C-alpha cells in the first residue's frame, strides 16, 4: 500500500487553479478509480496512463486497488493535462520514484500510449499563475511541460520551466537515491528553458499599400492614438478591409505585460505560436459567428474572439450581417474591457480590451452614394439595412467614417501613401502625452476624469453642446465626441481642446445619418 501527492493546475478561464493529484494503492479487487469532478477526457487518462507506464518498461500495479483523487473536488477538470501527474503519482505510490522529491514541482502533459509527452493548451496561463504565487510566497516552483507547451511557459520572465519529451525523462529525475546515480543525464530530453524576451518589432502590413482614402487614414490614426473604436462605411472595393488589416501596425509596440496577457488568451484557445510572440492580434471572424463565438462561452467556458483580440484589433466585416444577438453582446465589453461568463458550476472572466473596427456597405446593394453606379434599393430597404445596427451599439463606436469609391486613375496612377512607421510615431507621441496627463488612454476617460483632463475651451464646449442638441445625441455620444476631440488635440500637440478639434470630432459621428 502507498500514498503519493503530485501537483498540477486546472484552468478556469485564465485562472490556473492549483490541483493536488492524490494516488492511493491498496489491497483488494484490482480497479482504477478516478474521482474529483473529472471530465470525460480526464477519465480517459486511466487507459492512457496504464499503457504509457507499461510500454515505458515500468511496473503498473495492476493487482492493486488504485484510487486517484483530483482535489479540490468541486473544481471542474478537463483536458489531458493530468496524464503526467497521475502517472507520476502511481509510480511514487508504488515506490518506483521518490515521492518526497516531487515537492516544489508541478507537472502537466498528455501521455501517448508509448509514453511520449504531448503539448497541452493553457501552458502560459499556468506559468503566469506560478509567477504570481512565487512572488507572493518567495518559494519558487518548477514546472515540467512537454515540448511545444514548455516554450510558451518560458515566456514568463521569472519562470523555471523544464521540457521533457518522454515519461522516462521525468522518471529519471525523481528516482530514489539508491537508483539515481546509475542513470546518466540526457540534456536533449530534459532541458531547463531560459526565459524568452521580446524580440524585434513584428512585421505588419503597411498602410502605404492603400492609395487615396486620406479621410479614412486620418480616422485610423485618431483611433490608434486614443484607443477608439471605428466604423467604416463605403461601397464594395473601396478599401475598407485593407485599411482594417493595417490598423494593428499603427498601434504602439506591445510591452511585456501586454504581450503575456494576449499570448495567455491565445494559449488557452490553442492558437498561440511563438512566431507571433509580441505581435498585436487581429481577429476577423466571419459574419455567421454566433454570440458565444464572439464573446466566449461553453462548458467549461472558453475565450471568444473579443478576448483573443485582447490588446489588438477585432475586425467585423459586413457588420449588419452579424446576428443581432452577437452584436448586442459586444456592448458591455466595449465599455468595461472584460467579459464575465457565468455558468451554474463556475464563473469565468476573460480580458477583452480590444479595438473594434467595423465595416459595412451603406445599403444592401452597396452603391448608395456611388459616383458612377446607381443604387437599386428603396429608402425603406436602406433604413432597414442600417437599422440592423442598434442605437446603443452605434453610440459605443467612437468614430464613423465614410470610405468612398476610388476613381480608376487614382487607383492605378496614384502614389503610395504614408508608411505605417511614420503614422505610428505620431500615435506614440500622442499616447505619451495622454499617459503623462492622465495615466490612461483618452477612450477610457469618464466622469470627473473627462471633465478634468479634456481641458476644453469655453467656445469648444458651447459648439459641442449646440451640435449635440441639434443632432439629438445621447450623453454617451456627446462624451465620446469630446474624447475624440481630446485625442485630435494630442495629435496636434495642443494642451487645450479648441473649436477646430471638436469640429473634426463631430464629423466622425454623422456618416449613417447622412446616408439615411
């Protein structure tokens, strides 16, 4: 009989909760019981662990009554990450490895039937959780992961991550002292990974590829400088998608904290690759995406597109074609910067501080206001099409800009536009002014902070008040126009918001009204 304890982690959203894998071997009828609110894929670990131990040449105690408890019992567990800790617990309980030497280590990894270790999702979230715990307790914990997952976890600067390829590689490090001396170390199969720092600036598509569209480029620059969302309205082929795909290149480079947060969400969804480390994400879901696909959900909850676009760009092309419920679900995350998903068994919170870029046609046929093609739609059809976007959602989009069709000579003979690098320099300078003044982007200003830091001249406030009254704006629309005006002033290097800044901000909220 024997009892062992191995530590691992369960993912609940981005929160990696500690899990103790307790293994007890007892005499009695042979059995292998796994308890602790385990999902189906966790329960299937019994067969994987049994085969992996046997095929690795180790002794599986098939004549014992094996009980595996995943504590705490009320925490849901999923995925194959518990294969490795379960196998090590059985080997420790049967005396094949030294259970006392497992203290101060955590393990995660899926086992093949031959004993090879396979990557698991969420490794970066596990490493971040260990980083926070180590900072609070001053007791470093070492983490053992398979290839593919270990490289992700090593992105955390203070992480102590070890990469193992096979179950035997792990077993060789925790043998009893009487046996450990006879096992030569294998540096290729057991490696401590050095923390990976941010490298050179990632490559983005260049804004210079887009010819013309000076007004739309100006709106993108304002959106990047102030952290604003933007809606582009124009006929097919006017360049809306090209502009949106180049928006991430206008944003300032990510710092280590932002890069880790964005990578942790991508790792949780199984989308992270080392080649995109430090690159701002751009998510462009199809317009058939459901509300769950956009904001997240499921059981256990998984991040949606708005969380995968954290610190990046969420591009919604053909915006009115998205389901109404999916679009309305964006309203709260646009304001709060996070999404909380509640289920009967647990509540998960995911970050969702993204920049929304929407693109749409002005009418169903797409040619309303086109200089050379006639629109085939009636006024009622145009109103119904634009009415698919609710007023509360449009209120939360700071800039509305028209992207007109380009003439053929401007497209074929036009010169290249301003490169992204030059625009990004102005964006960085404007953000630095805002940070020095209020420690937050202009988009996040609200309440007394907006009154204090907007620093608008009396004539500018009077002009904004008159405009809001004539156009019937809500209080949210009025405040958003003032935030945009503050960003325009920062780009111009002005301390105070003047009438000209407000006048430019006002024009970015009237496109759909003009078309309607």
